[in-house]
């Protein structure tokens, strides 16, 4: 459980490849692509009424959602290129190597990839790999037994009604500590169990059918498993905090002795639950105390047969992708087609690449970074980051809503920001993971146990500030408040986000706005509660915090008024952190660009657009996206990011710079009164 990293943008071998020519490594990692393709425009739309449609209307018409996707845009396209083309090439080169040493990263990557493709063996084995787990569940005779089995299952990633994780202590960020969190909802968020609109009712009905079919294929005898599990999970959901409430780091920080924690849920033996996970600690940080107390009563009142049924379901669902085709396809049908509108599964080879990346992402990341991220790009991105930091400091100093005393502490925090670019300086050793070419299920278990052991061994130890929470090939970025750092993997530092061949205006609207976005996370509604050393600590005056809360409340209300689909409005409170970061990132990037042009001749227009307009073209380009209705409904309920269209259009009416760049007249849909504008940074 990585509780502290705020992901953005939206979503990580030192090996010499025999047979690779030297000049191949020195090739430019990307072909030349235009900074902005004017064929993406839709001239029938008006920039000042709907900027997304104007900039991306042509692109959307040319780029319908592939059947294998639920949404299709810059992130997905680059992710597909990184994984299904670049990583595929790397993996296929590895599979051609001879005499791969057991335990080497070459052997692990090649054999795991092969095990995923070996569908003959997977079909032949059927559910046999799961039999030991089901036998243990069938042997449960008490809640204490349940705690023991559930604890053992969690070591391999099978969820339960509560879960443990390890991260830095929010109030002592240098030391790792054990966290306890609510969990166990198959549909991901409590609103799926509460809403009564027709779309959500359909999801619940399909969930019941899905569980029934999975149990039927497994030849389990329990009657009506789908309804039983939905009813049980609905009761759990009623006890849990919403995803908006979980955003409050103060409310969810309840540090206590482990013995005190045990008393909150005495009938579910936490000592055994933890011991089965090899957890040894005297301290735990509890996310939701009332949940545990109410959950204890619910577990006592629930028939043991139901709890065993629920545990069976979690095992079956967790490992569906490692099972025969019928289970794999049914799992896809519900969680991807019903929940997100994806029409068809990717080809097995593409899924093999992604599965290998999911389990062995860092070893693959070594090769990816070496081949596709030139060292000179690291220097360029570093310079960009410092430019954003400088502009942020200048704008911070001019704020009228923040006092000098709080500004001094804000400057201190901004100055303390560190950053990571591209890939880790030090790579982990994965040699202890036992991977075999004909045992997909066991390979997944081995990787899960490795990850679990790695996390558990951190408890009570100093936080490794050099650790990465994403692989280098990931198309994303993040801010980690505990480290007070921003991190930009090599995967996102490619077109259209960063294009070494593009004009500055487009790059500033793209990657610089993303960099500014991550910087702003350090001062959004969550990040602003952490000090320069990464500790949860109030460093604001009461009046400054009230001013900030007033501005963010205004922005929450603004986004809450936007309807993504009929009956589904954006949750302004859930998305406020990302929305503030988008607004701040755009603002910082614009003024960083302006600052870079001082003393220089004004850039000549390109394709008829001046540098100010091209800045906003760059912004809209990185968020262009087509999305299924199902995925959009899921996003509005579960995702802290606003839909792509609203990430593009949402902040622009608040920027006078946008209005000026496009000569927007009063009365245009993207022009709002000065009194309605929100300017934070």
C-alpha cells in the first residue's frame, strides 16, 4: 500500500544484449514527429466555446477506440508503443539468447513470457494450482481460522475485508511503518453498491451473473453465490469511508499500539492475521477505526459459510488471468466489457508482454531506459524542472491571499523539492524469484511473495529515498509528499509529452505543464498538509489556510457542476487535487515559457498559430482522448482525475492568458466573469 504518492497525469539489467550493434544503441529513440499535427483540428468547432473539440475534433474522428481498449488517447497510444512495440522487441531479443543462466534477469523474463504463452499447459492444469487454497478455505471452522487463512492469502495478493501495507510514517517520514486499510469491494468503490441509476443497477446485476458463472465453471456447489457475495459486500460498503473521505490524511492517520488495534476487532484474530503475513511490529496506523469496530459485529453476525464463500470468490477472481481460457474470458467480460466498455481482449502475445512487465518491470526497465532514453534528455528535463521551480517561487512571492510567514515556509518547501528523472540510479536484485517456463501460476505466486517480503522487511527501517514507485517505461509521473519529490519516468518523456523536435511552446504546453502539475501537488489540498521534510504537519496560519480552502471550495463547486454523462457529474471533491494541479501546472508552464522568451525575438508563427496559441495546442494535445460511456461512468465514480475533455477545457476559462491568446469575446462558452475565476498559484 503506497499511501502517499499522488500520481498525476492521470494509470517501473545492466545487461549487454548479444547481437545488438553499437550504432543501434545510439540511434534517436523516437522518429521525428511534428510538434502539433494540424490535421487534428476541427475548424467547424470554436476554440472559445469548446477548445477540446476545436483542437482534437479531427484527431477523434481519425482515432476511434480500438476494440481492445476502453479509452484511447495520448497516454494509451504511448503506453501501447512502449509496451507492445518497444518492450516486445526487447523481450523477443532476450528469448533468442542461448544458455540463459538460471536466476538471471534474461532467464526470468524469457521464461515468464513463455509461461504466459503456454496455453496448452494452462488448459491442462485447469484449477489444480488453486486446490491447496480452496482446501484451506473448506477447512475453516471459526473466525480465527478465517483470519489465519485470509492472512496467508494476502501474502499472494488475495484481498480481504481489511489489508496491511507498508509506507513511510506520515508524521515521521524517514521511517517505514505498518498501515491498515479497509478493503474487500469487488466493484472497487462504495458508490457502486449505493447508486440506484439504471447503469449502476445493471453493473450489480451483471456482477451477480459473473460470480454465478465463475462458480459454475469451477463446479462449486454453493447455491446463489453471486447474490450472497453482493449482499455481503454491500454491507461492507456501508461501513467504509468514501473515496473523498479517504483523501483526508489527518482523518485516516490513527497511530496506535498493535494491541490496541486488536481490541477494535477482537473476533477477527489480528495477531494471527499478521503472523501469517510474517508481520512483526508493535505499532500500526489505522485508516478507519469505526469501520473495524462495525466490521467486527458484521463478521460475527455473518454465517461462516458466507465468509468462506466470499474468500473462495476472492481467490478465484484474483487468479482468473492465470487460469484456463473460460475463466480468463469471463473475468474480462465483466471487469472490462461490463465495467469499462472494452469489446475484446488483446491478443495473447500482447497480454504476455504486459504481464511480464507487471511482474518484472524493473529488469525490463533497465533495457528500456538504456535503449530509449538518451542521457542528454535527462539534462534537458532537469533544466525544465528548475525553470518551473524558479517561476513557482516568483509567483508565490506575489500572492495576495498568503501571508509572509506562510510564504517563507512555502518557499522552504519548494526549495527542498527533489526530483528523479528517467530511471533509478540503483537497480534491485530479483534473482531470488524462481521463474519456470511451464508454470505460470507458480511464477505469479513467486513474484507476489517476493514483493510481499520486500515490503514487510521495510517495517521499522529507514525509508529508501532512492526507491522508485514506477517503472521507467511507465507513461505517468508522480509527486510523493513523504519524500517531497517529483518523479518523471522515461516512459512519459516522449512525444507528444516531450518532443525534442518540437517548438518550445508545444513542449511547454505538454511536458512542462505536466512538471508544473506535479510541483503543484506539493501544495494541493493534500500535499499542502506536508512540510518540507515530508511530514504531516500544519505549517499554515489559520487565515491562510482559510483563504486556500475558500479558493479550493470554489473550484470544487465549479467542477461539480460539470456533467460528464447524463446523471453522472464530476465529483469536484474527489478530483480537487488533480484539478488544482492542472490549473497550477498550466499557469506555471505558461509563465515559464514567457520567461524563457525574455530578451529574445518573438518566435515566428507556425502553421498560422503564434507561440501563445501553440502553448495551449500543446496542452490540449496531451489529453486528447476518446472514451466509452462505461469507462467514463467508472472514472467519474472512482478516479481522482477528471475526464480528459474536462481536464482540457476545465481550467482554461480561469486563465485570462487563454482568453487573450485566442481573442475570446465575452459571451463565449469558455469565458467566465472575473468574479468566477479561480487563481491559486
